[in-house]
C-alpha cells in the first residue's frame, strides 16, 4: 500500500524494567508507534518487546495455542459526554508449536508462517506493520484525538481448564503491555508531525 505521507506520529519508549527481569517474569513492552495515512484511511506501525514466562513456554511446547490481540483505538474526547471511539483496529494472532517438526507457527486468519526458534517467532509477532484502522466517522485534521494502543495475551481463547486457573489471580497468565495513551492532531497530507515522549 503506497503511503501518501509517512512518519506522522512516532513514539519511542525506553524499557522500564531490566531485560533479565522481563524475560524471567514475562512481559510485553511497547517500544515504538507510528500512526500514518495511506491511500484509504489510516494505518499504524508498532514495535513491541515480548517475553514469555516459563509457564507460557511450557504450555506452548505442550501444544496449547497462545493468542495475542493487538488493539488500537482512536478516541474523540468530549467534555459533555463519554469519549467517542472514531477509529479501531483489532487483530488476533496465534502462536503455536509443533513437536513433530520442532517448529513454531504464527497465524493470522488464513495466513501463517513457520519459524525454527521461539525467539524468531516472537520477533515476528512483535513487529506490527501497515495495520489498517477502521474509521467510523469523518476525522478532522484540526481536532485533537486520543490514541490508545495495547497488546495482550487473549486469556478467553485458552482451554477451559487454564481459564479457570486464571480466575485465581495467577500473574503467570497476565501478559499485557497495558494501555498506552497519547494525544495527537492529524496533520494534513504530505506533512509530518513527529512526537517523542
């Protein structure tokens, strides 16, 4: 998809936790975001750092598919009423392991890709590119919007026994980047507005 303009909004976020701690406990961290227009509507790129804890690696190797959801909301703030969601993107990707071939697979819809190592599969999962944003109403370039971004493990997609385990408050299943929020004014075409926190 040909971009009409690039690099509208860029966020670079430094990791707050040491890498060793993140990989021991499991974590998802947002490291960069870029919101931009394309030929039809809007799209975004994002980069994450994803680490699975020992529990998630274990169930993955036992044949359980782990589903990850990446969501972006574009909100119109209204002082007189609840905020209005004017743009939305939601994609679910499945991470699985096949013991027979010793390969990891990342699937989205009917598309799938195989990887030799878990590290390679997580690197592919962590790179979101040209993800379209569905817009429900006409966006104005002189209006400030709030953008919300999150990636999380979809607990509802786990087998029932594991869902019951999550009800006990186990942090081993609580894998999420948390919601990153920032405000932006959509610039006119062929102009860029870079934002760094």
